[in-house]
């Protein structure tokens, strides 16, 4: 982890969040984590905040020694592993199916209400 610059790692994770979650606003990992909100599970949000805090410490050479390379590598691997498992096409398909399902339910509800009204008023 420390052989690569932490800012490059966080930039790569931010780009991966843009690709997989569709978060276009925000340039840094910190901004993308704020925008992502509940798109990420709580554990991954915490790991992301750890990486953002580590990037802040990384800027100071004296504070950089406080960072645990193994913990940062594990945090990066966990967040990257979660983001790699996301299929953007499947998320898009699920969102479209959810919208269509709600429209179908509303149509059935209105049709049922119209039939009940017609039956109640004696038109059927």
C-alpha cells in the first residue's frame, strides 16, 4: 500500500465509485463517500472514512509514520472488493424493473377501483 502514493490509491477508488455507483459529482474520495451515502454499506463507509483520514495524515511526513500499512492495504482491498462486485448494468436493470413494477401495481389498483366503482353504481 505504501509503495504507491495514498492519494493515487484514493483517486483510483474514487474513479471506481464513479464507474460502479454512477457518482459523478465530487472529485475526491471524501466527496464521493459523502454523496454515496446509503449506496455503500456501513462497514464500507467506515473503511472509506479511514482511507480519507489516512490521506490527510499522509500529507505530513512526520504523521505519515503513524499509518499502519497493513491496515490501509486491508481497507483498500475491502472497499475495492466491494466495488468490484457491483454490476452497473444489473443495478440499472433493477432500478428500471422497480419503476415498472410500481407503475404496474398502480395501474392494477386504479383498474380494480374502477371495476368496484362500476359494480357499485350498477353499470356492470
